[in-house]
């Protein structure tokens, strides 16, 4: 396991308390799992992603990520419609471990409310929560 | 929450950055920084170390120890010889498991029982409660003072081998135990583990020494493995885990022990166990189990569900507790399941190798309807979706040491081989290939397989004359004063041939009787074993015949041939020992410093203890004479009646003063194949030396009877005719040939040693007394070395040395000089050959062309009658065929 100070948290992203990150891209937003979450899960061996076109509300389950030992559900950090999913993840789920903010992204969504992004945690805020043992 | 317990290695785990979890009240590493997948793969490719000190270790001792263990455990502790371990269950009265465990017997008067960590306290309380009925047994909990580190994987052997400073590794047998020292520290070692690895050791040592040993193993390249990979490794190996495949099922019902595939090995109904806990329930389960395997489901309610491995064919991972469906019907539960990594393999058979790539597969075990069979399609419910799965027989095999091989289910291919009707083309093709093969082996290769021989041109010609197409069954009839009566006409010639052959072989071996109709050495042994059973039961034909009570032979790993083993020709004829519940075979002990030589002193002790009815000498990896005379003298002195059989398959052609004379030394029977060091066609013989008036002559009559009609009807008259000529050749050229073979073998061994290769045996006698030379190449590398030699036209075979786990782990080559001696090679020629072997095996140099040219110097066969001695007759023969 990484120590807290080893966790990568890009400044330009926003974070949810459930360990998802959101990266605004114009009027879309890319969503994935944080470095902290992938490290805690360990080797990710299976990922189940939603269908393109699905509308998922904030806080609802949008994906399931499985490691050798456990099954974890991923919660949507902001309501919106899925416009793309990261296909290569199905065959190569370890991308989630290797590149959580790059090739390991999970879904691209069109947020219902573009302003909702700004209500998510900043890197600093998320780190504070991690240090607080959440 | 109570404080979690820590093993003596706790600090090591934490400092290695392990993710620590609560495991049954213990603070244990789930995984290290490498992660579960890497830890799993590293164990399969290299070596993993596991801290298993959290498991419970109980000592049971005292004169009542055995009775106590027989009562509380499911396996037969009386079958456990000192130096071995066994898997066992702690059953409850209902035939369920309180726990599964391993019982070790490092010393004669003490047993060590290792139980699961999570059940440690409960097991102790339970066992203690039962102990009061066995006042002569004592139990001690040594879990704290003794630690346990498991070292598993293909490199485990070399890691341990390099580390030890005293003692030797346990013999290469499953569950074998030993004691070694590393530095000044004493460590008990067992060839056990729970990963499915064919090579793996558990090390037991003083708790205070455990951190030091842990670091030593790490230093030598072992990878620390946490509970996560420990679970995937055991799951891939199909091994049960208490709480999953044993104990309660996901619905809270007790899992019957016989639902578990390993139960057949862990439960014994030996009378020696008495009324042990759970006996009645387990007997019922076992009866149902046997019926189910026979597709008789009338008792299925006694064992409605069985644990089976499955593979997911669709997408997803099945986890413990998920429901399994067969069609619409619910069939059971997943008991363990996850995604498990494995190394990909390529090529086939012995050429199978790992590509270095990896893959993941979703697999597991399930408790399902006992009627399911392998390849049955299933569905498993994964978060509301039904996903396709299939019953598989296993996920992993451990029978190709040093590697555990992943077995990935492939759907049967619908591939049909094209069928051709071009018979003439096929005939031409076959002719060409046969020609090419014979030209290659006879004129381009150096043939060094010790069990082969080329016959002389005359023997070859004779073998395909008219008798090759005929029958000549015969047996003696008492009504005609034991005259042989033939069932067919036109057999006078071959009758005469058989008589002459028997005379010639009897003269060669110095014995009274020969049975020449057996058509192989293996059949010769089968005939003798069958005859002995016949003889032992000769006065009672109305009851079930008893089998041979006890046999002393050479162990396979020390060169014994499979035909003299229960797995070979002895199979039907050896009793199952009620104590060990295994075939009643004991093996010749060997000298610790020379495993190719029988230890006489220890053998005498074993004979006294086991009173074998049959003693079988003879090996297929043979460097020394067998101590026939010594054993005969000992039997005489001790007034022990046993039949001494010498299987001379390899050394028949060496019989005589140069090597040994079994009948003069006291053997009762000799069996052999006739085509290794002997000059014959591919056949067998049995020879005996009892006089007609001796009691045991009835055994000889049984030999004849079990040959015909017992084993042959047609006894292959073509090669019988060829063998007679070969016997003439042998009796004519014997002395020169035998001396040349032994001289060449010794010279070959010395020359190989001089090239730097490691030659087995005693250098003081030039390593060998036979036609064989054993060269050690490198552990598990002999298959490759033998293949490389074949590419260079040198034909020999790879051989597992006595300390190696099996033929796939072979590190030695077995070479025989007999055939090339016959083609005229002398000591200097074998010296040249040894250089070619060295250059090909060690230097990786291609010597194929040099070897081919070298062979051209040795094409004319010696020690046989030349065709030009009989030009007139040979011409007629050629014209005839």
C-alpha cells in the first residue's frame, strides 16, 4: 500500500468522497477511480461499465470494479448521461492500476448541470479527507 | 475489539509494506507491495514464502498417542511411517469437518498436528475434551515456540539446497520429511504445502529463528506471499479451505466430508481405526460416493452435493455464495471463486514451455448436485445476471515437476483429419519414411539407449521367415508322461527351435529350466507374479486367492523398473497392506553416500521386519552388481523362505564371470528381455533352477502354465527363431563381448568425467560395473539435453537421478555402450564420443556432421556370424524373401 504522501492527486481534477475523480472537458466530464482507490483495491481484474446513453444520477452505481479479493461499486460523482466508456478496460482492467488518471479512465459523461463539477472536492480537500482517515 | 494476535514475523510483514488484515483474529499480510497477482505468478515461476506460523501446532505423544489420533482424526495414523506426513480431517460425529489438518511424524514417538489458525483454539478445546479418554496420551500446544515458514515453487528446491549446511533434503516423495541444519540452527523440513506446487517445503523451527530464516529466503530470491495469493494458489490447485469447501455451506448446512475431492485420501476405514468419531456417517457417505461415481443415484440423498471445480466462460467473476444453475434448476453454490492469473504455455507434451506472457481466468469451486459431470454447462448468477460456466476436472496439474501446469479448458475442436484414399501414395510415403528412419538410426546415429540393441543381419533375416506367420501353441500332458502336445500341424521345425533355444539359454545362464514363449521382459515379470499367486493358492482353488504378502524391490526413483512395481506388472498380484493401505512393497535401502548401491545392513533389518515372500533384484538404471549371494546367505542363515527373482532385463547379456551369475549366487528365478545387452530379437525369457523333486518345482510349473495359456496364445515364432540364432552368437562370442562392454563403459565414464561432466557412481571403480553410464547435467535440464543430443545424432535418454522428483525434473542422462560396442567402438572411440557429447550439451556446439561421419566408421557388426560365412545359404534366403 502507498503511504498517503505517495498518492497522486492532479490539481486540475475534482474528487468525490467515494474516491472518483472528475475531469471537465468542455461541456463533458471524464470520470475515473482515484490513485488512492486503485491502490487500496490492489490488482484490478475485472471492470463492468455502463452502456453508452445511460443516464445515471449522482450517487448511483455506475460501474463495478473487482480485484482478486473483493468487489467494489463505483458511485457517480455527478448526474449525467454516459456518452462514452473506456472499452479497452474490459480486456485490460489493470490499466486502472497502471494509469488511473490516463488510460485507466472509466466513463465520459455529459453532466446535467455543468456547474455541479465545482461542488466536488479539490485535490486539497480530498487529501484532507484521506488524512482524516475517511 | 480484542487485540489482534501477531506471529513472530509480524514486524517483517509490516516493514515489507504489507497490507495487514484481520484474519481469524490474527494480524496477517493480505498482500505485499507486489500485489496478489505478482505474488501468485512469482510462486508458480520462482519461489514464494509464506508465514504460516499463525496455524496451530500441537504435539501428541505418549503410548496412547496413536489410539487417540486414530479416534479423533479421519485418516489412518497407523499408516504413517516415521519420516512422512498425511492430510487428515478432524471429523465430527455427523461426518462433517471440525477442521482439516496435517499430521507429521518426524520422530517415531511423537506426532505433530497442524491445524487452521481460525480454528486453533476450538480445535485445542475439542481435542483436549477427547483426550481424557486416552490417559496414556499427552498433548502440548507448541504453536508459540515453534514457527513455520512455507517455501513453495519450482525454485524452492534450489533455494533450500543452497542454504542447508547439514543434513539432506527429504526424499523426492510427496509428504516426505527430513531434518537439516542451516548454520547452527536445526530445521525440520517437509515436502508439503498448500499451493499445488510439485516442489514445496514447509520449514518448522524455533520461533526466535524464524525472522532470520525469512530474511535468508528473501535474500536467496524468494518472494513474500500474503494471504490473498495463498488463497488463489490453493483455489487454482483445487484444494479445500475450511469455511469454504469444508465446514458449513453458504446456507448454513454442514458440508459432508466426502463432498470434498480430497476426502478419499484423508479418510480411512481401516479396522485399525476402530470406532473413530464420525465413522458411521462417513461410511454412509463413502457408500453413496462410490455409487454416484458409478452413475447410480439411489443413495444420492446421503451425498446430494459434491465440490467440483468450474470455469467461467462468459464475463464476470463468481464469488463464494453465488448461486449455480443447471438449466432452470438451482444446482448449488459457489464455495470459492475469483480471477486467478497463470503463465501462458506454448507447444505440446515435453516441449511445453512458458511464453512469459500471462493471462487471467475466472475460476473457482462449487458445491453442486452430485450428478453433475465434467464438461456439463452451467450458469452462475452474478449480480442478477446468469453467466455461462462449465464443470472442469481441474485447474492445475502437479505431475510434471518442477512446474505446476495450469490447465485451461478448451472447447473440443470440431476438427476432422482429412481422410485420403490414395493408398498407393500412402504406401510409397511409408516406405520412404521407414527407409529414411532406418538409414538414420543405423548409419548416421550413435545409439546409446541402454535398453536397445541392433540384431545381427542373420538374426534379422531369420526373424522374418515362415514361422513369423504361424502358430505353435503347446503344453505338456501328464497322460503322455509330460510330453509337449502341439495343437497345430506343420510345427515340427519350430518345436525343435524352441527346444534348442531353451537348451542354449539354460546353458548361458547355468540353470535347469527356461520358458521362452514370453514375448517381452515385462510379460516375463507378469508371468512370474501370476505364477507365484497361483503357487501360493495351489491347494485351495475354491476361495478367493490370496495375493503376494510382501515384496522387496528397488524403488523407481532409485532405478527400479516399473514392471516390478505395483503400478506395473505387480499390480494385480500384490496384497494391500492393511496397516499402510498401500501395496505391500518395501524397497531396498541404499547407501546414503551412494544411492545407486544397496545398503546390505539396512536390507537385512528390513527383511527381518517385513519377511518378504518375493525379493526382486534388477533395475533399469544400474551401475552395480546386485547382492544376490549376500541376500541368499542371509535368508539361509535366518531360515527365511523367500523367492529371489533377478530381473536381468538390462544385464542379461552381461551374465557371467565379468558381471554376475545369478543362479550360482542363489537366485531362484531370472526374468529378462532379450534385446538390451543380449543379442536377441525383442522378446523375454523366464529361467528357473529348481530340481523336479524340490517343493518349489510346482512354482516353475505355474510359470509355464501362466505363460501358456496364461499370457500368450501365439508366441511370435518369427522372433523366436531369430532369438535362437542370437543365443548361438552370444554363447560363441560371450567372453570377448562382455569384456569389451565393461571396458568401454568404464572408459566412457572416465572420458566423460575428464571433459568436466559430472558422472554418477564411484570413481574408484571407474563409475560403473555394467554397460551403463549416468551423467548428471543440470536439475530439470536433462530433457532438453537429450533433445539437443538427438539433434546432433546422439541418441540417449534423460533420466531422473535418485534425488529428483520425476522424469520431467530429470537432471541426468542414461547412456549405454552395448550397441556401439557391437558395432566396433573401443575405449578410444568412446573418448572421442564423450567430447562430442560435452560440446553439444555444455558448449551448445553443433556436432551433427562430425557425429554422422564418426558413425560411418562403425557400421559393421561384430560378435556375430558374418553373412559371408554362409554365402550359399544367405543367397537362397535373400531370394526367398
